[in-house]
C-alpha cells in the first residue's frame, strides 16, 4: 500500500489493489494487532455506475477500474468525505446536489453508497469552477478575491452578482443585478460548460460605477 501511494495517480488517489480483501480471519486479527485497519466499501469487478448529470451530461464509470475498494473510514477512525456527505444527504432528504465540477469524480462512489443503503441517489449537477488568471481553481494564493475582501474593498454586490450571472451563462453580458432578479431566469440548461477566469478585467468591472 505504501508503494502504490507513492506512485503517480489521479486526484482521487491510487487504485486499491485488494491487498487485504482476501485475508483469512486469523490474518485479519494478526494485522489488526500490528496496525488499525481502514474500512473500505468492497467494489466488485464490473461495477459500472451510469448517471445523467444535469450539467456535465451522461457519465459512465467502472468504479472497480478507477478507484477499486474505497475508504469509508480511515484507520484513525475519521469518517471519509464520501460516506459523510451521503449520510448527511440521506438525513436531510436531499434530492438534488449542485456543486463544482471538481467533485464530478466523487459522484459514482457516492451513488454506490446510496444504493448500498437502499436509497435512491440524488440528481447531480456539476458546474464549472471559477479559475484564477493562471487557470487553476480560485484560492487564497490568488490574492484578495474572497467575498469578504471584495466587500471591504468597496465592490458593489450588484456588480459582483451580475458578473457571476454572466460568467455562468445566465446573462448575455455582465451588468449589475440582484440575486432575487435571477430566480425567475434560473435554468440548469443555461449554465455554461466552460470554466471562467477571474482576471483583472473582471475586478475592474466589479469596481466600476
């Protein structure tokens, strides 16, 4: 496991090779004395998850080939994001999940967990992210771009909301607006499939009268 963790792999981590899947009970007990085990969801070969994402379109993934048995609780007892978010959604009766497309790859595992619990998975819609000028997901390293910092710099809320509406495809040009005015126009079909870059021209629009 240490060797595969150090090998090149995607953002979701290396494919689990099933190292401990076939241990006998005595072998399990012996290894548990050496190290606390993590808990994984067993994913059989040929476990294909197909779903229609409301923004990204048809998605199809063979989970056994992309992640294999995936962790639902770490060795230190901390529950994984995949399990926690599914339990939260079930507890709250969530029917639709709208989030950034950086989490698109998590959906197949979460759908498997929903089905494991005998529940109907929610409808997913993964929208493109706002990126910095460097083309990387917007973060603190890009400077004062948090909402609080924009507000404190004097940028008008209507300017920001208007730019966001334009950036995601709800308006054909950036112009001041309010969130309330956008409610009647909202449609997932209008959401752009391309990421937007937050550059100097955008910040200039925010601060314009």
